[in-house]
C-alpha cells in the first residue's frame, strides 16, 4: 500500500473535529503529527489546537502556541487569543490574560465577550478587584456587551476586596440594563454586603431573591446569616437559619457555629 500524505486541510479538519468533540488529547496529538509533516500550519490549525489545550486546562501549552504563531508569522485573531485567555482563566493565571490582552491591542484583533469574560473571571478568582474593574471599564469603552457572567465576576471581585459600594453600584447598573441577574449575582452582592458589615442591605438583597422566587443557595444564606451575626442581630440570624432548615438545605458546622455565636 502506498503512503498517503495528509495535507493541511485534512489535518485541520481532524484536529477541529477532535477539539469540538472534547477529545483534546487526540487533537493535540494530531497537531504534533502535523508539525512533523510538510503540511503548512495556519490560523485554523492554531485556533483548533489552542482551543483543545483550553479544554484540557493546559494554559502553558496554549501560551506556547500563541508564541509559535508569531514565529510562524501567522496573525493572531480574536477567537485564538480568546481561547488562550480562557485556558489561563481556568488555571487561575490572572497575569497571563492581561498580557494576552496587550498582544491583542498590538495586533488587529479585538477582544470579544469571551476574552473579557475569561480575563475578568481570572482576576476575580485571584481577588484582583482593581484589575477586574479596569477590564470591565475597558469592556464598556470597547463597546463589547457584557453578559451576566461578566457582571457576576465583577460584583464578586469587589466583594472579595471589601468594596461593597462598588459591588452594589455594578448590581444597580446591571438591574438598569437588559442583563438578567441570577442566583449567583445576588449571592455575590449579599456576600459583598456581609464583608462590608451592611446587614440591612444584605437582608434587602436576600428578600429580593425571595420576591423573584429565585433559588437560594448556601452562599446567600451563609452571607446573610453572617452579616446579621456580625451586627449582633441574633433574631434575624435565627429567622434566616430557620428558613434554611425549612428549605431542607444541607447544614454544616459553619452555619451552626455562626448562629450559636450570634
């Protein structure tokens, strides 16, 4: 049998198929085979391979491919860089997404919602609320429409930085826009109020969850109870705890200890 030489189109199709099917290891293996062949690597090759590494949370290899694109004189595009940023976000590497944003500004590619979401989430996970706000403002300046996930991460980051006023400001802006807040949004806002010792605001937000018939979670209950406990509002804390018991939510020692200390 004669040996069939695969061309770039065949390799790209196979790599993309594996990547889309979530078979990232097979996609990477095909990419390695392609590199060793005479087939020319192009933007489709790199995009599929970087997306595969993103699915495998292999941020280091995703960044190596971004560098390889420069060596191969393949121009960066939005989809490729967004996938690399997303890979870094999953690995909690907040500095890398910002570096990739810098690369995007140097090239002709523009950051999209996916890129901003991933970068903001990376900064939020590492508690870098100032960077999160910078990116959120840049997103608005770039006229890229935020989604609920973006605003949730921004509110959460402000809460972690004890910037409850900033968190509530973003919550208010979100409410005025077309963005629909969810359980995560309100839980993040309640947590921000708890950190800022704003127990009345925390209870108001908790009440909003109930009015909207949104599903309450451990984060919302825990933050609201803790806010009341810190303010010495033991009756409010007990009422919330009772509601938590009635909701048949699984309790642990943390909640019992908070109520006991109030």
